C-alpha cells in the first residue's frame, strides 16, 4: 500500500496537469484580484467626486457598521483589502474546484491511458489499494491548491494594494477546512465518474458541467415540475455543487452542517462505488 502511494505521489508531481492547473488557477486569481482593485479604486473615486470622504471615514469608524460586517459575512468591508475576504470570494467562485476536478480526472485515468495499470494491477494483492492511494493523492492535491492560493493571495495583496492584512484568521482557518472537505467530496465524485467510464472526455465533461452549475438548472426544472404536482422538495439542496456555493466566508461547522452531510454522503457513496467497480471490472 505504501509503495503504491509513494509511486502515485511521484507520478502526481511529474504530471503536467499538476502544474498547469495551479498556474491557471493562479492566473484567474490574479485577474480576480486586479478586478477587485479596479472596483475599490472606482468606489473611492466616486466618493471623492461626490465630496463625501468625511462620510466614508465616519462609516469606517462607526462601531455599528463594523458590527454589521462581523455579523453578516456577505457584506464586504470596503475600508481595507483583507486577504482572507478576497481569497474567500475567489474560492467560492468554483474556479479552484474546476481546476481540482480537471486534475482529478486526468490523474485517475492516467494509468489506463498509458497502459501502466496492466503492469501494476497484477502485482498488488488488493485492487482497492490502488483506488485508496489515488484518493489520498487527490485529497492532498486539493489541500495544496487551497493553501497555495492563500499564499498567492497574500502576495497579490502586497503587489496590488501595497499591504497585507487579515480580518479574522479564525474564520479563515475554518473556511479552509470547510473548503477542503467540500472540494474533496467534489473531487471524489469526479474520480468515481472517471473510474466507472474510464474516459477522460466523459469525466471532464460531467465534472465541468457540474462545476459550472449546469446540473443545478436541471434541478430547478425538476423542482418546478414537482411544484406543479404540489410536491414541496428542493433538489438543489442535495446537489454537491450547490452546497459548495452555500459555504461562504464566516460559515461554521454547525451552520454548514447540511452541506457537510451532503458532501459526506457523496464522498462515501462515490468511494464505495469506485472500490466496487474497480474490483469487479476488467482492470485492462
């Protein structure tokens, strides 16, 4: 098992997709941060043109306004470009999740595409070791992506805003942990689809469409049909991509309990299905 894991970790570091997805995610984050700077500059310019800078300063020093920002994580503090708030707004946009599932599909199916699975498949005592090893690598990559983007956001704040400040490190740590769990479940779903179909195209197509919210539109249509039949049921609440979008900066494990349960169910079902399929299917 450990030998397989070491081999997969080595192959993961050598894959082009490992670096390409990180680079693309970095470029998208740089564009997002630059856009944030333009919006803040336009906001300040608008205030200055209105001659209301005193009101802005009063708002920044107002304790009630500060309390509102702390109570409602959806209200963004425009007074300072906090690293954690800008980072969280980017992560919640599903772009990192999109990069994670793209890498997952390519990594999981790499052994089948190269034919290497035929060699290693006959040397292992238990096939499930291969699946578990790949899942560990995918989860590790998910964590690397989230932490790498946090470090990059810190650098980008220094470059674009000339300062590095954090609003609430406790909320940031919680958000990263929640992001890891939710995106890990999303990657597990992409891995299960790829293992079942053994097709990069199908795995990428389904995962990308889900990340972009296409299946949420189908869920809305189902909800509409159920509503006409007087059945009150919201399918969107049980869609993983929808649940990921519901976890925002300021969420806690208790407030995101429903989303975590949905993610846990997806992970468990996809993990069990992957192990079963890999065991029963012809390994070639």
